[in-house]
C-alpha cells in the first residue's frame, strides 16, 4: 500500500501599493505651503501625476509582471491628509509567497513612447492626448505642477509646471524590500516619493530661471529632474 501526500495549491492574494507623497520630513498636502530647498521661496503643489510601467515582483523563483502600464493621479489622495495612506493602488490575484523586490518604471517604455494616442484604442491608458507632447513625440512621464513665490512675493502666485518626457527621462526603480503576499488577503506595501528631492536630490534645480518645461532644448534640465526624482523614491 502506498500513501501519497499532496498539498493543495495556494490561493492568490492582493497587493495594495500605498504611494505617499512627502516633502522632506513632512507629508505632502496639495495647496499647502512649503519652502524651496536652499533658496527658501514659498511654494505649493496643485497636481502630481505620472505613468507607471512594468510593475514587477521579484523572488528566488522568478519575476512576476503585475502591470505593463498605468496612469496614476495622486492629487486627490493628497488634498485631504486625514487617512495618511496616500494613493492606494490595488493589484489583484498575485501568487502567494515571499518576494524580495518591487521594480517599476516612471514613464512610458521606449516601444510604446514611439507611438501616439491615435495608435491606441479609446479605452487604452495611452490613448489620452492630454498626456502627450506632439512636438516632442513623447508622452508626459511625470507631471508636477504648482505655484511659487518669486520676485519678493509673500505668497505663491507664479505657476510652475516641471514635466518630464522623452525617452531619456525614463527611469527604472527597484525597491529592495521584503514583501509577503498572503492567500485571500490584502498585503500593504508603502512607496514614498519625496518631492523635496525632485528639486534637490543630486543637483539643485534653478526654478527661478525655469518655471516651465516645454522645449526640446531643455532636455539637460529634464535629466537633472529625472535623476533627482530617483533619489526621492523609497
């Protein structure tokens, strides 16, 4: 007589990404005043949104791609800071188990960025022409907007829009943290984006001389901001 033991396959679980905006050591709240790094001008934020791509969980058993691309607008989730959970992004039906890294890109991968909104069906996340620079032939990867006090102003009244786009602005992020996905349960995973670093992560961005990113000759400035952004994601 032979006895066989078989283990039932595990049920999947869900992973809730809680994306929280910070400004230095403070939770970031839209329309609230903060100080620009080093130079000290008062500023506030009115919008922060971006494309996220190639969301991947990594384990010793291999990689699992959870989402190829999506567009996240964090603005409303940071207008009322009561919950403190930031923007919650739920990824469903993930194999239960332990993972050691979450990887993703900020922006649109080269192959998709070579296309235009008209190349996608109306329901596709890349069909939105409002998030596309036709002159640059690129989507807007990362979109922070707000107001800043310049020229002896006491309150922020001058608009800034320091958008990132173009293939050179794409950045890959790898967060090496332990992640446990449990069967039939929701596991939370926090991602911090520090917008103070966006201005002064590796290099202090001279916002006094550049309030808007809108020209192809500004690519060196986009590189500064993109590299700064990477230092603020953890």
